[in-house]
């Protein structure tokens, strides 16, 4: 039998997707800790009654931390979506591999060959009946090969669209973080 009709490693795609989803969960855990800390700070500020002490409260820093919290949660959500997209693709790819194996067995049992995704008759002399049998089976065998290739092609298209969307989202979040880091800190009051 020739090389696999369907290329790609569904196991690795699934593992990378799982790793992204675990990282998402870790970031959400950090976001909850940050949210608790911000809540404690807000509660502490609410208890301050001395006007001088209130003037030194880090309100600008809290707004920056709250913005960071929103970005952290959004990034975690995007990582989870990326992991889920890779795991869906891994499932589709595994199904495509199975369709490809079945198609390749059908090609072989029909006495035909694959050139890429094209079913062809083997080169050389053959008995008239054998040649006619191969020609008669070629369209049905070709449709099985096309089904496997189309299945994976659609899955790759879905993954590509999702990756493009998420790349844009990650880029925008990265720009927001860089902008926030470059912005001047609020003045510290004493």
C-alpha cells in the first residue's frame, strides 16, 4: 500500500488543544485570584474615612488592574476556544484517516493505484476483462477517495477560519497590553 491518503497527526492536534485548554483554566484561576484581591482593595477603600488617606488610595492602579483582569479573562476564553477548535479538528482528522484507509483498501482491492488523490489504472498490459473491470470500478473508488479528501479539506477550512479569527483577537489583546504598559502610571499622591 502507498503512503497514507490523508496527512496529519490527529493525536498531536488533540494534545496541543488539551494543553491550550489547561492553560486557559490556569489563567482563569489567576483571574479569580486577581478579582478577589481587587474586591478586597475596593472594600478597604470603602472603609477609609480620613480624607488624607482617601486621597492616597490607588484608584488609577485599580482601574488598570481591572482592565488587566478583563484582558486576562478574554485571553483565557480565546485560549479555550483555540484548544476546542484543535480538538474538533483532531476528531475530524481521525475520521478522515479512517475514511482514507477504507478508500485505500478499496483502491487496492479494485487493482487500481493512487496518484495523490487521483485513482488510476496501473501501467502495463492486462487482460481485457481485467482492464474493463478496473475501468468500471474506477468512478466509485474515486468517489470514496474524494469523500475522504473533502472531509479533511472542510475540517482544515474550518480550523483555518477559526485560527485566523483567534490570531486577530490575540493580536488585538497583545496591542492592548503593550499600550497599557507604555501608558504613564497615574501620579502617586502623598
